[in-house]
C-alpha cells in the first residue's frame, strides 16, 4: 500500500516535470504554430544554472528565478533572430532550424560545463525524506509536485483569465484584426516565446535535483516533452496535463514492471495510445470539409 | 427511368445545431437536379453525407439500388459517385493535363501502378487531352494549374470529375465567380459529356439553376421545402416567401 | 528520365564512379562507400518526405535493423551478397510495414512523433537484447562479403558495390516517382481531400511508399556493416534519423539525387572537422542552421537555380514539401 503510494508520487513528480517542460513547448506550438526543438536546451541551461547557483551559497530559492531569467534571455535573443522569420514557415523547416540550434547549444554547453554528470548540492530545506505509511520518500520530489501544480495553475490563469492571455489568443486567431486594434502582435509573439523559454529554464532548475545535468539530457527531455504534448493532443492545456500524467506514469511503472525494456514498453504504450486516438487525448474536433 | 440516388429520411446534427432534418428525394439517371437554398440551409452538408465525408445520424442512402451508408468516400467515388468541392480543389503545382490524368488513371484502375507505368501514363494523358479538347482548353494543358485563370481552374476541376466517368456527379457551386456565359458553357459541357450521368447542382445564381435543371429541390433550415419541375418551384408559395423574394415579384 | 534515355548523363555518372575506383586510396574508397550507402538511405527518405510530405523521424529503424539482420545472418551463414542484400531489403520492408501500419491515419506532428517513438522502440530493443545484438558494443568480426567465387572485402570492391546499389536504387526510386503510384503520392501531399474524392485510398498509397522506401533503406543498411566492419546501436538511434533529414535538406528535398550531395557534405564536415577539433558537432549544427537560412532548397535546389530555366520546366513536378 505504502509502496504503491510512493510509486504513484514518484510518477506524479515526474509528470509535474514533464508538465512544466511540455507547457513551454506547447504554448509556442499551440499559440504560434511554432515547433521548437531547442526547448531541451533551455531546460538543460536551467539545470546548469541551478547546479552552480546551489553551489554558490547564495539564497537557494533564487536559483529558480535565475534559471527562468537565463533561459528567457536566451529565448529573447533567439526570438529576434532567427526564430521570428520562421513562424510562418513549414514545420519541416522549423524542425530543421531548431534541431540545428539545439546541436550547437548542446556542444557549447558541453564545452562550458564539461561532459560529466553534475548533481546539485540540494539546499538543506529540500533535503531529506518524509515517511509516508512508514516508507521514506524524498522531500524534493514533493517539492517538484507542488511547484508543478503552482506554476501550472499560474500559467493557466495567465493565459486563460487575463487580458494579456486574451490578446495572445486573439493574435493567433486573427492577427490582422488585433493589429488593427493597435496592438503589436510581433511583441506579443516575442513575449510568448520568452515565457516558453523561461518555463523551460525553470523546469530544468527543478529537474536538476531529480535528473542531474549532463550532455544529452537536453535531447532526452525534449523527446519526452514532445511525446507529452503530442499524446495530449497538441496544445490544449488540459491535453498537456493529461499527456504529462500518461507519460510520467507509463515511464515510472514500466521501469518497475519491465526493468530491462522499460522505455520500449513505455514507448509502445504511447504508440498504441496514439494509434487508438490519432489526434491525442484531448483533441479539438475538426471538420474536414 | 431508374433512380441513381435515393435519399430517405436523412438527418444530421452538429452539437446543438440541426443541420438536416428528414431529407428525402431521388435522383434519376440522366437528370439534372438543382439544389438551392439560402446560406446555411444544409446544401453542402447534404453533399458531404452523400459522398461519405460525413455520415448521417438517421436515414438511408442508396446508390444504384444498393445501400451505401458506411461506405468510405474513396469507395463511393470508385463506384461512380463523384463530387466536386465549393472551392476549386486542384493540384496547383501540377499541370492541367496531369490534374485530369490523375483522375483518369484512377478510373482506369491504374492509379497505384508502378510496373507497366508507361502505358498507363500514356493512356491517361490521351484521355486528359481529349477532355481538354472537348472543353476548348486544349492549348492550356501544359500550364501549371496555379497559372490558369479562375474560370479555367473551375473548368479543369469539373473535367477531373468527368474523367472519373461518374454515374452521379455532385457539383458544389461549380459556377461561383464565373461570368454568366462562362458558367453556362461549363454546365453545357457537363450535360453534353454523357447523357446518362445524373447531376446534382448547387448554385447561387438562380437563373442558371432554373435554366439548366430538369427538377429543383429547395432546402431551407435543413428541410426540403419542395422538389419538382422549375415552374412548380417558381409557383410554390413557401419558396416564394422563404427564398425567391424579390425574384418572384413581377 | 531514366539514365538509359540520357546517354550523356549516363556516361558522366559512369566516369564519376570509375575515377575514384582507379585513383582513390583505401581510406577514401571506404569513406565514399559510406557516403553512397547513407546517401541511398537518405534518398529513400526523400520518397517519403519530398514526394509524400511524410516527415519520418524514424528512418534509421529500417536502415539499422536491416544492418543488424544482415550482420547476424552473415555470422552463421557467411557473407553471401545474394543472401545479405535481399535479407536487408526484406527486413527494411518489414520494419517499414509495421511503421506504415501505425502511421496510416495520422499526419504532420503526430506522424513525426509516432515515427520517432517507433524508432526509439527499435533502438531500445537493439540496445538491450545483448545476446543477439551485442548491446552497446554492437557486432564485430563479420565475415567478408562474397559473390559466388569472388570475395568483396577490399575497399575497391565495396566502393563499386555501394555505387552499384546507389545507382540501382536511384533508378528504382525515379521510376517509382514517375509512375502513377509516385504521382498519387504527390497528390496526397498536395490535396489529400481531393484524392479521396477521386477514389484514391490514401492509406494504400502511404503504405506502398513506406514499403518502397523501407526496402531501399534496408538494402543500403545490409551493406553498411561490411563497409565499417562493425554495426552498433548508433545505426538505429533517432539522431541518425534526424541526421538523415538534415542530409536530405542540405542536399535538397524532392530531387532524389540531392540526397547523395547532402550525405557527402555532412559526412565530409563530420569527418574532416572532427580530425581538427573536438567541437565538430558545433560545426555540424552550424552547417545545418546555415543551410536552412541560406539554402532552403538545398544544394540541389541551389544548383538548379544556378542552371536556371534549363531545369525549371522539367522538374516542375517534383518540388519538395
């Protein structure tokens, strides 16, 4: 019983991480129809920032805003060039550009931070375990679940319940009309991309305590985030939540049940899911004709 | 006369919106049936149901005497139930000839051929050239679709449908955006092509429909108001008030 | 468009193939053979991407699994070319059939992710099934390829073999693209709805294209272990799938022959830059980004626009997606 609870919490903490990473990917995908394979780089940058920040002795909780800021700054620069010119291009071209960039960033980060696995020195407040039905569970994972929940709700409020969110959504459905209202949609899109990059950075900072930071992690996280977003049905908020839960639980439990072929089993389950629901878990109904 | 298409009690609902209610009529071999009605009356939805792109909530569809409910669109097309789309739906990067040949190859059963490609390609090109000549577009066959005028694209669009040798041809506003003379020429070509083909025509230009069709069905708010010869429809009181309005005044 | 109808082009290709065979050394011949083999696989990917608009991020699976099948079979049955090559093609086709069945009704990003998932499943199996695949170490100590009494183990024979395969595969792909089936594939890329209304079965067209591309990739994969004297899990990894797409775009989507230029450019950068600096991935990424920024139609497209109107009319049909 306690064992099952711990595994469920494990899965939830992984899902929370996937949710934050996936949301960063899905806001640009759903709002701007832009697919950003460099999102894994934002994540890894955030991880490295957190590792160095925790080691520096500065107030530990500032690591998360710092990771957000670093990735957001990178996102802002990339948005000016070359992303801005690619919003209207085909997905294939976006995939190629951003994949190429991710290869460059991966190499730059290996250059700067080294090829070894860096595990952060967690702050004392987040160290240790709590006992759930007599079974120890890392406190840090509970922190990730809480952070995922809080940030997810904040983002949902921002996009769904504020005037700014309304402007973003309107810019997507009718750019010309919004421009006619005197709003610069280029700045709106730039802001969305910066937000997305920042989300990538902050999820990297959170994830560092769980997955550490090393070259190649950017790709692993990116692929899982992509699967999350697509399994969820491309871009709806509820869909990404559902996708994160499915991917998080599938990966966690397949590691328990098929330790050798864990990923193969989890990916097969995901492929089967997409076969049964070709448009993802939460798909907006579309008419063909 | 034999009925090519029999529609009985067909209804379709999208969420809370009742798009079609208890629609029934038949289309006979060789006849041209006009389908008119205000925007949103359900004309295109009806086409989507007949051609299989949507399935009806209730009611039955029979084509050449056989039930076709549940048959996918491609299979309906293979049996000779052919439709066109409201916007010209062509392959813009390909030539006009290749557009028509794409249809002709499918009709000849060569659509997915790899071996024996040359003979299949030549036969389809010959067929496409004949159709182009028939429509006085013979010299434009080598042009990319994107380089043709709107009227020419409409014409090629219809020729693609004709290349499938349809038993029933559903034309969804084939004359939209065409000048009156162009539109009449297009419909005349369709009629001349094969006298046995049944045609169902959606058009907004009432004069064209009344001039070209043997019978006319009027849809309003998803129901068939009336269905009959043009004179009868013109005289029908409900149609006069609901639809023809100004046209009905002397 | 077949080479047989264009004697000048055929002669040029023959000379281009013969020249290195006469003068190049061992290292360069093996390098060229690798370019041709990878290029063949990339060209088969062009059938899917350039003609069908089906961007597969799992094309390393038919290629790599065929390489493993050929290597494993050769360990017990010997490196008979007439066994290895058909086995590779059949394996590639079978893998593509599975992938094709899965992607029949999806498109765009869903297709991308599904093919990526399938590719990752293939990699996981290869990586963890150590008794058969050697796991992370891969397989070494393969017997030499042979054709009847001749042994094809020296660099020159391998190079000529790869060139022969590349030529045959290109001819097959061109005839596929020109045939009604290939044109239908373009049709479902451009206007799927109309194709359905014309009575074409989109799943059947896609499935046929997957089979053809899988068979070609598999045949190329079958030779790959014998050129490198090794096959490892990297040949199934999704980064190879992504690299294939990169090569395709560098070479030019939708031209078929551009695939060879792309694989040559990419592998040259990788090989020569990596001998000067550890930062070769940086350069590969830069090449990638610069291609998309400066040469979106690839080298083939660039050459074409240089040659200008000459090629424009003839190749109007096979523009990429």
